[in-house]
C-alpha cells in the first residue's frame, strides 16, 4: 500500500516513508490514523470493500491527511472503535468537566463539531494531494456512502450526529467533484 501512495501522492513521499500501515483482522469496515506515532490502521473488512484502486488511494490519502494535520484520534462512537471499553467513562467524566467550562454547548456536541472539522480537513488534503486522474472526491464519497448503507448504521440511526456528519461530508465531497 505504501508503494501505491508513493505513486499517487508524489509530493508526500517523506511523510509516506515515515508512516506505518497496519492491517487489522477485523471484518468490520474501518480505518484510523494515529498522528502521534504515524500509523494508519485499516481493517480487513475495509480492504475487501474497495471496488477500485481510487477508493483505496483516497482512503489512505484521507488517513494520511489526519497525520499531516496532526489530528488527535478521538472516538465518537462505541461502534467505530473496536474494543474501546473506556469510551463511556471517558465521555462521562469529560462531559462533567466540560459542562462547567462552556456555556450552551455540551461536550458531546463539541466533540462532534471538532470531529467533523477534522474529517473535512482530511478530505480536503486527500482531494488536493491525490492525482486528479483518480477523481478522489468522487471515489471517497462513494466509499462513505456504500459503507453507510452496507453497515446499516444510517438506516438504524438516521438522526444520529455521526450519521448527519457523514452525510454532510458526502455532500461536500460531491461538490468538490463538480
């Protein structure tokens, strides 16, 4: 995968060389980037879901965008980060601390807003740096949309902030292709 990134992201060769790509055996489709140690983890379920090289390159470039921008990996959904049992307590404690320091916005609303900004920033990095011949915005929007349908999360939770955030991202990515 690193060789493919070097081919499609020639301007980011140094960052790609410093980044480790790990494949998880999880069959659920997910990927994440850890900026602090420059690791991209992609699940096996995500890898087999790619329909073409453009989707794979777009996903890896998006995750590389998180590393380039030094985004923190903050899990917002228990189902998006496998095996994270501390998630509930972390949100409960931080929610109590945050509630006292911020008027009008809950800690959860703040997290979703911050997460959306980071995701859109990584999307823009992906679109700006990938070779335009791949049409990365279109490929990544297709991948996000298909994942939402196939996992059933969007059907079961249409009004969840996570679902709404991804639908807005897809709309922004579709606008980038025009």
